[in-house]
């Protein structure tokens, strides 16, 4: 059952003294998400960016499972960035870098991807529960940046609720979509076909669709053979 999205830290859940936030959704979905990501990342090394890390709990858990991967969390919200850093400090893992401030409305994402201080060509980018709670230009920037920064064998993983052929996959997603659009007319559950068009424009193609709990999906994109 989809829930209305509120800002972490303003959702009534406890905020630890060091700034760590706790997302209820993390406890419900991290194992299912890792089951997909882990299969792709197994035996590989390189840089992976989580775009829109929220509390920072996912990136810490995934980094713990993949010591040969360098994880780069990111967000733009100050309270989220503080939480990410607090979770990173508590975990004390050598394969999590300081969070990037990636603004997806800018297709360049952030300066660190250009000045040599950030990750190199990306093995993967992971983005969960972002494009339906943001204007469409954020989805455009996500794909444009992914097309620019993914390495030849890289992959973009996109998690969240989606429509298929203009129709919701569950009544709960339809209710969720209505609540999103009432909150902001530019928000809303996106259609897979529209997302695929963005991918095509960025030289990417949808290669995997995985059913997830609570009527969510993971869409995996890689470089088109035509690109």
C-alpha cells in the first residue's frame, strides 16, 4: 500500500541526536531492492551513485553488502544530508563517500562529476522514490545525467510505483497518484512508456522490469546497442 510522501525529519518519526533519520519504507523494501542490485553488482567493482538517498539507510546497507563497490550517496535537502553523514559515520565503512549534492533539475548533476573530485564513470546509478515526487524535469535530468555518466557496462536502476500503458497497476497506486497531484500538480506516478522515451533520448534502453513489494517496480536501463 503506497503512502503519502512527506519529508524525512518532518514525518513524526524520531530524529537521533546526531541527526540520523529513520524511514519506515527502508525496513520494508531494502532486502527486496538489494536482491536485484546485488545480482548485478556481484563480482564487479567501481563507483555507484545513489541519487536521492533520503535518510542514508539504503546506501549504508548496500555498501555493507558490497565492499568492492565505492558508494556515493546524494541529496539536496540539508536535513537529509546531515542524516546521511550521521549514518555514514556510525557505519564507519571505507566504501561510502561523503554525500554529493546532486540537483536532478540540472542535467550536469553536480560539479564533482566534472572536476575530478567525485566518482569516475559509473558502474550504476540507483534512484528510489524520486521521480513521482518531483516535476518531470527531474526525471529528464536523471536520464540525461545517467546517459552521460554511466560507463559502457553501467546500469540505471529506478525504483518506485509506475503506470503501465496509462493504467495504474493497483488501486492503492491510483489513490497515491491522486494525493500526489493534489499536493503538487507537477508530481504524479509516471508511466513506463514515458520513462522509456526519456531513456531512448539518453541512449539507454529498458532491459529489466522487476515486480517489487507494495505494488512497486524496479526498472533497469543500460546503454542501447544503437548508441
